[in-house]
């Protein structure tokens, strides 16, 4: 036994030290040892028990020929050839056991063969849990001939195994060691094989006739035969109807209530007849319970109701279970059929004291279903009777029953309950009063049934708890005492009940249920609504739930719901100290659910933080808690920020153990749910992850501080990095949403006014206009510089997303930043600004140049196309020409091309997004209308199709309709309902297949998850998140698609390029001229540029001062414009200092020319005519002070003009 | 549904298993999960002290009795407390059959009877008989209530 690791279960069993057996050592070597442990790990090919090593088929053949020949022998008693030695050989193979059965069944020597069977053959065969069909004839023979009860019991056992469906490949439905694949075995020789199909009818026939055998001597066998029959597959309709027939024919005879006093379980005294009756009732109802429910069948219901009166407690249990299931289908019929059973003194009241826990559980469910049934709204009396029974179960001595009753009161029944039901449940629990009816049966039974109910509870019942009690007090007291239990299942269950309580409470608050003031005293609730006096009508049917003036106020307590809850939660919190991690997890879930949005969550946070520091937490449990946060959020969106703060603890403490997808989804849903006011805070809570210092390997200090990262091993460090990546991606993906800043939201170019300002003022204005977006931008810029390489990549992508989605000046700001990043020369300057994460970032650049180029190119193309559009429009305006169809077509094609391009980077709503700027809307609409082009091609949007973005997921309709309202001002032709469709589509997409995390959350919310757990420890490392990895892969793909860019960025990647850093920074950060944009792309857009611009377009905002369309970059040395302040944030410190020095002095006048006509709006302003030569003296807040070569028509020589109107040379 | 009853020896070899409604491909996972759970937590646990675990919406209650560890797995109405009832019935029946908390040898010697007991306790995924005397009668092919 000690060295059993190398032996099979059969070895273990057969190696017993019984006297007549040879020593097991010799035999274990004879047979190939099969490790049952090996079976555990790999239930591979079956047939482990054959002695010889052969091919699988050979083995099967061997077994088959063995069994068949034995079967033949068995049918021919004359040739019976008993070989008792065979059984002594050990370990025995299945074939040997099978042969023994055949032989012993046919044996003439009943006594010895029975002994053999009972002591050797059947027990060993039990290892397989199932037997093959070829044994059926012998078993049936034994069934007919044998009289030994133990043998017969085994025969019924094995016949039931044969009847039950066997899986393929020898896997039994019930488990156990795999047996040979009978059917495959039979196929080998279809002629001689015995298949299930052959034997099942015979077995069923035999068992059926036995089940109907009314002989008194046959009584016990009859019960077992019926039981074995229930194992027949329910898919076989013929057998099924036969079974119903048998069961109902038995019930027809025994189910009718008798006049006599019915026998009470446990008391000897019933006569033989009534005992047989009781046994048959039991057997029939047990069988009925295993048969499929037949809701429409009145006989079914009728018999089930009669079952409540049966003397056998198990029969009563089954009937109640059947009834509670039927009640979910047709509560009215069940309630009517139960009739007066539910009334005081009725059978259901007796069940309250039945010594069968499961029966009382079923009673609770039944009462709950009936008392909440809509179908019974017109029978409040019936409902309240059932409710009364349910409330009485709250006093049940068994925790299981009491908890079930609490859950029922709370409105939890299955996983499908509606939140109204839960809210009402909380109301009931916190408001209603239990008053026990003065039923005589309580006293009688509690004195009679000392066994059934623990004496202490009975005493409680008869004395103290008789007084009306608020439910909440009862429940709280009960839970508190359960939390003092030493039993872990009790603790676990109690915590679960508290969790459900929290769910109902949350639902009540969410629905804004009136009258749930928790500060009110619980004993006084009832006084107002009490409709009748208990003294007048003491046996009123609805006594159990009526609200009576509190009598228990004599206790002198002033309990409020809040105070009761507070004391309960105190006990719950102490349970966190439980040794069992599963109990702790449940407690934490309960705490999360009981947390309300306005309470301080410091305590909860610190509990979680200290718990997470315990390395023994399995990943699955942690993820469960994370999913609980989801569920909590769903119930109370107000808690978004609180939950995000808690989620942050997970992100920092156990980054390696949690599912990054689920965490991200939590971020997203919380962000969406945080509402307009909370969005900023929510985004902050997410991105706080980015502000964490990099993990310090090996550091164990401050384990309980939630602001320290605990990623002490490389695995967690890696996971943390992934999480940071996820956060960066999330930020880019959602910043626009959180900031409510969309390029397509407003009909006016957002930058117009701002662009007039000085650069630094623009940034200031940008951040004051939208601090959320500005903050996100700053964080991303910092990440793009200081993170690890992976994070920098994601940050660059995130920035691109933001650039594409945001209006000006953000787009421009990002554009410039990306430019710098592409050049990369500055990296070394900033690398020491932040604590290094240990990665060698190299002396050269960000290494992102090649990645960023396509992103820049998109922005370039957008800007230049916008310029061209403006130019074209001006031309048309000046010439007073209509747009020709050809021109419109060209414009539309550019629009579509840019849309496609943009969509490759991030999701944008195609119907709304205007890569050419808001001015293009009208023209594109004209073209669309003219050519009948639908704008709803968005569904084919590659970004949508690949599920990259669900930016608009769950966007409130009001926001969408606002948006429509705004946009339809300019785009009247656009179908208004499109947006809703799109939103729905995205939402549906997200729910259906898109996100694995979503599935997980939905599964969790639906309470699914009976799938087997994974035990592989390796799995705890977080999987790479689907969404941003996809995006990453996509970008790589596109980089190759859009290979036109050159590899300029590599130029600065040598260490000695540091010297030129400053210059390149200034050229970019002062870079109103985008000096290098087209320098290496000679052809594409150059032809479109023109210095002869017409004024008058207020949409020139997209043009940066100094249009990107410029043949030659200005020399790096020209310190013309100062836009670098926009990058002070990301490049804080020494970096920006160097820019400061670049600030131009106004001593050297510059020259330029007027781009457009400008009409002076004030005395100090100067009229301009396009093309005029100017001398620029100074610049103030977006205005140039210029001097003309000669006075204009108004005679003025000098004055202020907007920077944008002047092209510097 | 009472999804599984599993009895293993102290080395984690499975002696008895009964699954109900668990697809064959998932049994392997359950076996290894339960065996690991036992190996991690059952050291030094007193006889019949109940331990609890859960996986998603599935509950597990397990304990040790003599040389064997017993695991029961359930969902829905078979929550941790109902499983505690079930495991209580199983341990009572085992002690009854073996006469004491079983050694592994004793358990194996009584293997057949134990299987019959389980057959009376769990019937198609539902807890059936809970009274040990009744179970004793039923495995001897006597009626549940004798006359």
C-alpha cells in the first residue's frame, strides 16, 4: 500500500491480505501496472487490465473472445466449467472478472458461487463503475435465479450501469476507470457481439415486470428494480413512457391519502401494509423526481401534491422539489392544488419540522415562487400564506435552510432575477415583521420530534421567538452567529448571503426605492400601515407577515437598519482573518457589495491591499473579485470611481495574476458609467497606473501600501508592464471620450479662435478648455519618451489616435510632438529625468521613427488636403464658380481615401468624420446626394470590423442625438438614425464576439461557470490583451503597406548626434514650418501650393501659421516662431530650458508677405491685401506687429495683423 | 446538481469517482484540481473537518476521513452547505461500513459495499438517502422502512 504509486486501483484492491490468496508481489509483476495516478493525468486508451501487452485491437479481441466464449459457456450449464483458481490470480483483469460472472451465474453450486460473487467478483468489478453489455445475460440470469440479497443488490447496481448511457471510448458517464469501449468491441465481430441495443430492451423488460410485481416478498426487489430503471436514458421515448406508466400505476394504488393516521417517520408502529405503502410511495416519487418534468400534466401535479402527505420524509422532499419546479412554470396551478396544505396545521406547516434539510429547502423555494408569482396577484391571501411559511423558515435550525429562506426573501432565486425583485427583497427584509401563527402543530411536533429539531431551537421557538420580530433583526442575529462558526462552509455561505444582501440593497438604492431610510428604527416600521389588529383575528391566514405594532420594543433597543448592518459588517470584516482563502474571497466580495457609493472605502481598500499581498491567493479567485467589481459597478454606476480605485490596487499589487482584459473592460465600463462629471476622475484613476514608479525587483518594503508596486518577480514585472501598456492604450483610446472632445463634434473648426493666439497661449487655452484631454496628452507624451520600448510604441499609437480624433489645437500639438519623436534625438536628454526601469534605452533616439512615420504621414496628408480644399474653395469663391461634378468627385475621393487611411489607425465614425475639415461637409454632402451615396459605409469600416474600437459603446442616446443636432446643421442630408444604428452595432459587436473579457464578465454576471478549473500555475500570468495586441499587429501590418516613407529618422541614431539635438528640437518645436515634412517627398502635394491665397475663409484654422505646404524648409537657424511651450509638460525640466533660450529676440526684423486679405477690426490693426510685402517687427499673442513697404489705401503703414495671415519668408 | 463525488487516498490516487453531468473532457481537470486542492490544504486536518472552495459558481466541500480524502462538488442548490450535508452522509456511511475511519486497506476491502452506499446516497446527481440506517438497509436489499 505504501508503494501504491506504481500500482493500479485494481492492484490495490486485489492485493488484500486474505488468507487464500497468493502473495500479491508475484502478480503485480505479471500484469502491466497501471497507475491510477496516471489515469488521473491521462485517461488515455482504456483497457489497462489485460495481462499481455498487445495492440489495442488485439486486446479488445481478447476481451471479446473471452467474454463471448464465457457467455456461451454460461448459456450452456452442462459445460459449466468453474475455475475458482482464476479469481485468485491477481490483479484480475476485467476479462477475468467478466468470465467469472458468466461462470458463477451458470454455476449449480449456488452457495459458493454467491460467496465468490459477493466477496471477489462484484466488488472488484465496481472499480470500473460500469460493465459491458455482454454481461447482461448473466446478470439477468442471476436476477432470476439467485436469492442472495447481496448478490441481487449488486445485480441491480450493474443493470443500472448497463442502462445508463455510456460515453464513447469507454468513458462511463459516472467516471471511474475507463472500461473497454463496448460498442467498438461489438463492431469487431458484429455477428457474435452483444451490444447495448441488444440487451437494453431485455433489461428494461425484466426490471419493468419486477417493478410491477406486487408480491409482498418481492417488495424490496421491486423498489430496487424501479430505481435501476430510472437510469435508462431519458432520450429513449419508449422507455420513458414505460417508466411514467409504471410510476403512475404504483402511485394510483398507494398515493391516495388514507383515513388512518399516517405513519410518522422514525416511529415503529405502522402496520406492514402501511409500511409497504410508504416504501412504494417513496420509490415511486424518487423515480418521478428523476423523470423529466411534465408541467402541463394534471396527474403529475396531483401526485406531487399528494406526496406532501406521504410518510416517508424523502418522498416528501421529492414531492416538494417537484412542486417547486412546477411552480416556476405554473404557480397558480400549484398554489391551487396545494390548497389548504399551506394553512396552519396543514401539511406544509408540518414540513417545517420535517427532519430532512433538503425538503425544507425545497419548501422555501416553493413558497418563494408562489408568493412572488404575478399570476397570483388576485389571490393575496394565498400569497401571504406561502409568504408566512417562508418567513417561518428563517427560524430554521439548519443554516442551509435559513440561508435559503434569506436568499428567497432577498429575491434571489436563480441567476435571472430582475433588479426590481431584488429591490423589493431588500425592502421586505428591512421592513417586514415575522409573527408566528399560533398553530397547534408547532407545539405538538416540537415536543414529539426531539430528533427532528434540535431541542434548543425548539425551546427558542416555543418561548422567545414567538413574539413578532422584524425580519432584519432575526437575519442579522442569525448571520452574526453564523460568522462565529468554526465551520468553513458555514462561513463561506454566510459571506455569500451577505453578498446577496448587498446586491439586493444596491438594487433598492439604484431603483430609488422610497422608504428605505436606514436610519429609521426597525421596530417602528410597521406601526403606520398596520391594517388590522392581531387580537381580533388571531388566526388570520396572512398572520405570518402582517405588520403589527412592535411588542419587542420592550427590549429597549433602538435598532436601526444602519446600526444592525454596521454591527454585522464588523463581524464580516473580522472574518477576513479566516485561514481559508476562499472564505476570505467571499468576504471581500460581500464587502464590495455592501459598500455604498457614499461611504468611505478606505477600510475596504486597505483590506484588499493587505489581502493581495498574500501570495497564496489563486489567480482565479482574484479575477473573480475583479469580476465582482464589474457586477458592483453594473448595479451602482455611481461607484465607478471607487471601484476604479480598488481596481488600481489589483493592478499594482498583483499585476501578474489578474486578467488584463477584464481589468481593461472594468476601466472602460467604469469610464462610460462615470457620467459627465466623473469622467475626468475616472480617467485619472485609470491612468494613475502610469504614474507608478517602475517596479523595483526584490523590494519588499511597503507591501501594504497601495501606491507601491509589488512586482517582486520578473513575471509580475512583465505583467505590470503589460498592464501599463494596456493603460496607455486605454488612455489613447478613451481620452477623447472622457474629454468629450471630438474633431467631428462641432460644426465650427474648433481651432479658429485659438489659432489666432500665441502658441503658448494656445496650449494654455487648450488645457483650460479641456483639462482632461490636456492631462491625458501630457501623460501620453511622457510615456512616449520615458517608458520601455513597448510602452513608447503604444504611447505613440495612442497619441495618433488622439490626434486623429481631436480637433485643434490638440491635433497640431500631437503632430509636432510626434515629429520630434520620430527624429528621436532628444531621447537621451530625457532619459535620466525618470527613474530608469532598468532597460537600456540606448543612447540613440526613441527608436520609434519608423513606426511613427506612417502616422505622421496620415496627419500630413490630412493637413495638406485641408489646405488644398481651402485654396480650392477660395478660388471658387473668388471666381463665383460652382463646383463642377468632376471637382466634387475629386474632393469626395480624397475624403474617402483619407477616411480609409484614418480608419486604419483608429476607429472614427465614418459618417461624421471629416478628414478635410468641417468646411468639406457641405461639398461632400452635395456630391453624396447627387450620386446617391449612402454615408453609412461605416459598417464596413475596417476598424469596426476588426473590433478595434468600441469608443462609442454605451454612449447615451442623448449625447448622440445632441451630436446629430449639431452636425445636421451642416449636414442635413445625413440620415439621422444612423448613429444609433452604429452605436448599437458596436455595442452588440462588443457583447457578442469581440471581447473575450466581455464574455467572461457576462458569464460571471449570469452565474455561469461549471467548467472545470485550470490548475496549471503557469496560467496565472496575464494573457496579452486582445485589443491592443491586435492593434499593434495591425500597425505592423500597415507599416509595410505604407512603405513610402523614408527612413530619415535613423539619421539621429548615433551617439554623436547629441550635438545636434538642440537644433532639431527647436526646428520642430518651434516648427510652425514643418521643415522636413516634404523635403524628402518631392512630388506629391507640392504642386498644390500657392502663395496667392485668397482671404475670407475662416476655416484657415487648420493651416498652421506657415503652411505645411512649403517647398523648402526654412533654415534651422531661423528662430521664427515659438510654439515650443506646448511641450513644456512632457519635456519638463532641463529639456524645456533649452527651448527657452531659443526664444527669438525681436531685434532682427523678419520679412513676410500677406497671405490673405485682412480687414482691420481696431485702431491698432492693419488692413492687408493678399500678397503685400511686410516687415515683421514683433509678435504678441498671436499677432504680428508689421510694417508695410508703402502705405495702404487707408494710409496706415504699421499695425497688428494675425500671425496666420502672414507668411514669413 | 451534485456534480461529483471523489474519494482519493493520501497520495492523491483516486479510489472512487462519481460524476454527474460533467463532460468527460472536463473530468481530468476536476480530478487534478481536487487532488491539488487536497494536497495543498488537507495536511494536518482533523477527521471530518470540512474545508470549502469554489470555482466560479461551483462549490467544493472536502474533508479527510482516516486515510482517504473525500471531495464533493456541486452547483445551484448544492451549495457549500448542502454539500456539507452530503459529505456528512458519505462519511457517516463510510464509518458505518468500515466500522471506523477507514485505513486505505480497509477502504479497499469494503470497496464494493462503499460503491453500493454511494449508489444509495447520490442518485443521478441528487442527494437521495441521508439516514445511515436506511442506507444500511438499502444496500442489503431491504426496504427503506422495515416492517
